[in-house]
């Protein structure tokens, strides 16, 4: 009763194709499960999860049993419309589950929380099973109420977060699709309970929205030809197996989220509204020029919201984009980041090139950024680059104790400003035994920089001892006119460059393509010598705060950064605010830091 794709995914995970939950002790059949703590805050739900986590029963049976219990609690399990909905689903076995008191007293999505938390991390990654945080959903809907006859679709509905949060008098105008029958069952159950007084069969269907046969399948179940509203959080990631490539030839990147946007725009009526959650990479990575051009050619952007919250178990930044299906003579829209909102009037040149402007900068921010750009003399586009070693099996190939024939190898977390911290990892450097390895001369270069891959901004160590690194750290040999390699390291580790990078590339990955866009000034011989000496000094003394202040002063002087501008940079370095604080119930502060 499961799809071939789902069976293949379970096989890849080494799981039973019936979807059995592995017991905690059985590590050979289990992958890590991430509790969806950001999705729900309800104590009885966590108690239920504790009860179920060690169960050796199919997930489908568990979720069916919980759905039945929820419907019985609502007093509607025996109703004809409920029976009609469940007749469209696969048959599952009813289990006797010990439920904690008051489990169904919450109006939150307990079913979705349990399903996410019980599903193996690998399965969640491959199928996109990361349901949208309720606060994000409510922020996007902004109290939206459907008028009579107004239709609403979520084509990747999961357990029904958008469908449950939009206000509608008639639930028959709500539509949801999902490729997972368990998700369909969960979303339908949630709707049946919310609209318990209505005799309706939920319009939630097990359909692959991207499949070439979707239009025919939609006709068979009387899906509207044009919707007024589509709100969704589509699965992210490339269509690696090429299931949909022929259906969406305009999406050269093969990104599934982009394909969902294309099909959603096709399914909207004139002046219909699409509001989607997408990975930030779609706004800035060259490979996603395809979807940006498609949006600018087929819709009018109304709003872009940049979020810094992450999904449980996901490290990718995301944004939401609201667009109308209408021909726009000009693209004018709001961009919100944190507590800043900027109105963008997109230049025709940007529109023609497939560029969606999304940076939300104050006038002071713009002044600082322009100072760096005005001094641009060179960049890193013609420098030398290499990825750290991908062993293919760190457990076997990376040793924790030194032995003859082994040499130290460094990971991202050991990369600190200007120097590598002590490592307790060792490796035998035999490139042909690795899954991926750069040319040896890159590792053995007389001088090189090693930078963290996972970080909010560049963190760069100087190395002249020909040391090795794994793929959480990468190699840069800068070739910048007028700058020594140590001066490049000094600039990259400065607060000014951290600020510039974070403002321009709000991501948790330091990418080669981003680094290549950074501006580097023409230094005098005296300035270059001063920075180089500072780096040499920092290497022997560590990197206390006093060293950072001295470095920052030297870099500020090069770019004529005023005291007021320095305060702006320092404040940005100290604290970043969670996005949409008022929408999420208060402000949290966190250091601008790194993860590894």
C-alpha cells in the first residue's frame, strides 16, 4: 500500500519496507530521529512520544490508531462523512495505545508532531518531511479569512498546517495534496475534527503534484481548474532521479521546490495569490536563475520575508515569497528582515537578468557597504581553491591516536582566526583511497588559508606547515593584487568583512562563490606589511579580544570607517535578532557565532 519511491527510500535506509519503527537499542536498523520540538509545545504530546518511541509497530498503524482515537474523542468516528474519507485510504491495523491524559485537549497539531518525530531523519530528508512551524504559518496567513466560494490549496500539505490555520466557513473549499498516504490521513483527520459540525469529506488527496499525470488525476477527482489561493512549503532539494525533469524543462537546476512554484502558478486563476516557503539559495545561487526569471516573467511579487529560524534537523535558511498571478509593468514589493522592512522597486535591468533584490539594508548599512565596494581593486575570482578531503568513511579512515604513517588532519571546528587549534585526528594520506581528494600540491602549498565551511562568515586560519583538512574545512590560496596572503587573512577575519559577508550572504555556509564576490582594496606596501605583521603576532599569542580590536582598527582606517559606522558594525557583530520577533512572541538574543 506504499509507493515504489517510499519503498526504495526505506530500502536505502536499511529499514523494513513495512515502515517498522526500530527499537532504540537496535542501532543497525535505526537512523537518528529528531524530535520536532520547534513544531509543538504541549507536554502530553511529549509523553505520548515517549510511549511510542520504543514501539516496534508500523508507523502507518500507529498513526491510524491515533487518528481514530482523536476522532472518537471528537465524537465523530461513526459519522458517514468520516467513513467515506477513510475508505479512500490504505487499510491500517488498529493498535491499543496507552494515551496520556488530555492528549486531545490541545488545538495544535499533535498528530503531525508525533509523525515527524517518529520518522527516521534519513527518511525525512529524502521525502521532505519537515512540517511548517505553526507560528510561521500564522505569520504568513496573517489572519486570512476566505470569502464565500474562495478556494484554498496546499499542494504539499503534510498534516495540514496551512489548511487548519486559514479561516473558512465552508471546509469544502479547502484542498490539500501529498504523496504520503499517512500525511493525507493525518491532514484529513485534523480537518474533520476542526470542522466536526460540518458533514463534509475532506478534499485532501494522495497525489504527486509534480507528476506528469497530475492534470488527469486532478480531473478524475474534480479538482478546480484554477485556485484563488495556494499556500505551501514544498519539499526542498534536487530531483536527482530525474522523475520530473521532462515535465519542467524550464527548471534546469532540477530543484523540486522551484517545480512546485511553476506548477502552482499554472494552477492559479487570474490575480490568484501564491505564498510559498523556499530555501534562501533560490534567491542568490546562480543555478536558480531559472526560477527567479520564471517568477519575474509570470507573477507580481508582493512581499518577501527573510527568516533565520531553522526547521528541526535542517540547517538551511529560508524565506517566504508572496506573489500574484498578474502581468506587472514594474515589480514593487516589500522585503522584511528582522525588524526592518524595505520597499524595493526592482530596476528593469535586474528584472531582465533574473535578479530578485532581497537585501534589507538601512541607509547606514548601505553607506558602509558602498565604502567597501568603492575601494574594490581586486577579488578572489582568480585565486586557487580546493575542498577538504572526503574520506567516504571517517570511522575507519580517521584515527583518534597517532601511529606510524599517520599525520594530523584538521576539521572545521579546529579552524580559528589565523591559526589551527590542536587536533586529535590522524589520517594516512593515500588519495586514491578517498572518495574525494584535491591535488596534493594544494595541501602541501608553502602558504595557504584554511576556512570553515559551516559558519556565518569567514573564519580563516593561516597555514605554512602543509597540513591536511577534512571537508568541513576548505583551502584558499589567494592571488590578490597588492596583498600578501596574510593580509587577505587579516581582512577576512576582520569585523568589517564579517559584517559585509553576513549582510550580503545570510547563510550558515561559507561558499566559494560568495567569497569570490568580496571586494579587496589596493593596499600600500606599508599597509600590507602592517597587516602581515599583525597576523604573525596573532599566531603566536592566540586571538584575544584585544587582538581583534587592534585588527579592526587597522582595517577601519584603511576604509575610513567612521565611529558611528563602527558602532553599527559592532552591534551587528554582538547581537542578531530572531526574525519577526513580534510574530513569534518575544525577542531572543544570540551571539553571531558558528556551527560545525
